[in-house]
């Protein structure tokens, strides 16, 4: 009887011993690089190493965004709002 329980326990643990630990290295949070020049400040938003948009804050005027044009890797189009959707929940406030 004891041998049967021991065998059943070993068989139950066998898949656990062969399980592979998978780590997700991709993140949904953007990496932000900030650069300046005489006319503006630029915020480059990268997700998983891919440039998603550039926020341009000029010294004079309203901020705007440059987002990749559909079907083109090197051209950007101007947008008034951010195209990156990130959850921005308030958990605690006082």
C-alpha cells in the first residue's frame, strides 16, 4: 500500500520536474528618452525596443506627437494626442 502511494506521488511530481520556467522579458511600459535642442524638447517612447512615438514640446506653441506613418518605417505623421494607451489608474489619493 505504501509503495502505491509513493509511486502515485512520484508520477504526480514528474510533470513538475519537467516544467519549463518561461519569463516574459517584454514589458508594456515604455522606455522614455529625453533630448533637448534650442527649439524643443523631445520625448522618445519605445516599447520592446521599437519606437512608438515622439512627443515634441516646442519652446513656443503647443506640444504635439510624431507617430510612425502606416506602412512606413521611416516616415512620421503629426498627431495632436498620444497614440500610446497605458492604464493610468489612481489607486490611492489623499
